[in-house]
């Protein structure tokens, strides 16, 4: 045995000791506030956890000898919900519980991520309203201070305003799609879906703008105004306003709001928040309020509020490393905060010319980028000053398909590439602007002389063999249609797959159709239209105002250049 399984690693004594010191500091902070330790099993019954809420995907599932489906825990909150509901129903409330435990989650292979990490967390069960919110946010702020992590920020939001807005929609399909887009950080797709809706202009404006709102406490006024105009009159920012008023000054000064925060777990009912530190784009922890999970657990009709938060030990370690070292530790991109040049990943190839044009129209000096020679990073600057200026810039020159990785892993703050590259990368990225250029269409095609053969093969074989460079896009399209497809990943000359009889069809992009005609291929299905998009690291968008300023300027530049954005979707 020479290596650990992918996504797992050994931790040697020096690092283990540093991690232990971090964990002791955080747990000591929790203990001082009377949070008691609990432990739950590594394996849980999948059905039991799902009674509490949707669980994160886990790559490890197994059947017990009695036939029950077990999972390796992917989060600690739901196991503690199960523990409290079954073992501690007679306990006096509120309960203050804490834990240190590893979890395992799904991770894309070859993306440099880890499948196992350690959570340091706490749960406050039985204390709601302002007092509960103030307690959990204050506790997180105190823990970060005791770790002496610089650049500490707590970014908060609430799921209530957006969910109440969607509940008021008459178009239920729009409501479902809008929530999906926000969870996926796809604001371009959100705008396209809203534009196609028959809802009132006020509702459509609120759905598009609300997830984009960010800033200090003053942004809550805009939330209320949007909701009131859309016909939602409940005071949905009351808890957030009370939170600001209830926090100590040293905690309130690190708090701001961002309504793009929609945690991937569906059990949150109000406040959601993330902690950032060390200039890193990834949060060091996240949590929120989940008041509905314990309803009835302590007796019929008894509602029990609850909230919790979990730090990632690995990210706390990275934030401390970033604060102490000027260079990356090799596990994370250097935490740079908003002090250094804004770093933009720009694509080579067919998207380059239009990218330079739109950046220039937006007011950026791209002169060195037009002929960079062998340089991989070139300097730029903002030709504008004053409000909305972004200052010095570094352009990172990458292949379009690599741009998402650079931005997602913190090597760049924002980037430009085709929508297809974002889909294939499947990373946590915030898509803000459809730039409108680089239009191509994803199609399914087969040789003209083999018409009908694919259907016969499917009848005989029970699957369709498809060659493509885009396995995620192709796989999702066939899955939506209930077609069993065997995807053959190729990296060039996709057309050869069915020509030599290796596959039945291809899924590829086409702009003019010339390659298809030259090889006597005919289109058998249209999948989606694709254009270039401006996207950002969510952490950078929440911490660095330059990123959002650039997004606004690029959106205006697209209109000036008269690109025609095509926000394509699966057909």
C-alpha cells in the first residue's frame, strides 16, 4: 500500500499539532459559553437523516446486514437532530451542544478537492428570535477573534425574503426554477427565466434583484422596498435588523449582508451566514437557523427553534497559514483580500478578441494583453477613477476550459469563459453577466448515411453510444429525456466516433455547421445555445466590491457593443 484513496490524506505530527491547537481554541470558546460535547456515529441510516432534511451527496453508501441503507455522514447537524429527537426529548431547553467530527462529501475527481474534512460546530436548540441569533453570531465572531485571524468578515442573509417572494408567485414553475438558479449561483439563467415569465414587472424585478443585494444594514431597506412593491408586505427583515442592534460593537463592525447566500441544505428557515478570514475566498464556516426540524419532537404541537454553525478545521488552518505566510502552502491559493490587483482569468482562442473588446469598452487598459508574448500573467489598469473604479489589474491568460478552476480555487477573483466550460467544471461559481459573444449551439448529430441505425442499436443494446468533449452536458440532456446513454469522452475530432462506427452519435458545438456538412453529418437534436459569461468566486464577490463593480460595467459594455446575449437552456 503506497497511497491513500483520492480525496483523503495523512496528516503528519507538525500539522496535526497546529490543527489541534486551532481545535482546542475553538472548542474552548464553545465550552466557555456552556456548550456540551456530543458524539454521533460515523454511519447513519439514510432514511432517518432524510426525515430531518435533504442531506448532501455522499460518495459512500452501504447496506447493513438487515438491509438498511447506511451512509457515511456528510454533515453533523442532521445526526445531532436525530440524536436529540430520539435520546434527549426530556432534556431541559435550551440545549447547547458542540462537536468535533469528520465528515465526507462528494467531490469532483481531479479538481484538487478533499472528500473528508473536520467540522468544529455547535447547535443551539430551544432558543429562537433575536436572542438566539445574537448568541450564535457572537460566538462565531469571538472564536475567530481568539484565533487571531485577520480580515474577519461575517456575511449574513436570510432565506425568508426570497422564499416568501417565490411563494407569492402565480407561476409555480418560475418559482421552482428561480430557486434552483439561485442555489446554483446562476444569475444569468435566473434573468432569462424571469424574462420569459408572465409575472408582473414588480415581481420579476424583485426576483432578479433580491439575490444580488449586498452591503451594510442599509441594504435591508431595499429588500423591504422590493418586497412591498411585489406585494409581499410581511416584515421579513425584522430579524436581521434586530440582529444588528443586538450585537456588541466589535461584532457588528464585521457583519454585512449578502442575499446570494442560500445554503445547499434545504432545512434553513431564516438567518444564514458565513464567516470569512485570512483573505481567503472560501468561507471558514457556515450555518444558520432551522426552526422547523424539531417541530413535534418534544411533544405534539410544540415548536422548538434551533440554529447552528460549523467551522471547517481545514479552512481555519488555511486562513492561519495565509495570515502567516506570504506564499501559498500548496493546498490553497494565497489569500490576497482586496489589497492586491484584481485578478481576472481571460480566455485564449476564439473568445479572446471579443473579450478584449468588451473589457476595453468597460474601461480597462488591455494593451499588454493584446500581445502578451510568452507571459502568462500581464498587468492592466482601470482607466476610470472614482466610484466604481477597480484599480490595478492582473490578467491571467488561460484556456477557456481552465478558467473556472482558476477562479473556483482562488487563483483568480473572476473570469470569462463559455457557459459550456462552467457546466463541465461544475464548481461553486457565481455567474453574473451574459456577455453575448461566442455564440455556438450544442447539437446531437449522426452520419447521414446511417439514418435509423442509432434507433436500431438502441433497441438491440438498450443504450445509445455517444462521443463528446462535453460529458456533463450530454449526460444531463439524455437523462432529462430518459435515454440511457453511454458517453465516450474524446478530446478532438469528435465526428470520427460515428463515422468509424465506434459510437452512434456525437454531441458537439457548432457555429456555422461547416464541419458537419464536410463530414456528411446531420443534426438529430438541438441541446442549448451557449455564449460567454462573466463569473466570479462567490467569496471574492462578497468580500471585494471591485468584483461587483466590474460586473456592472461589463453588463453596460455589452449593451454598448450591441452584443445579443442568448441565455440558452436545455431544450
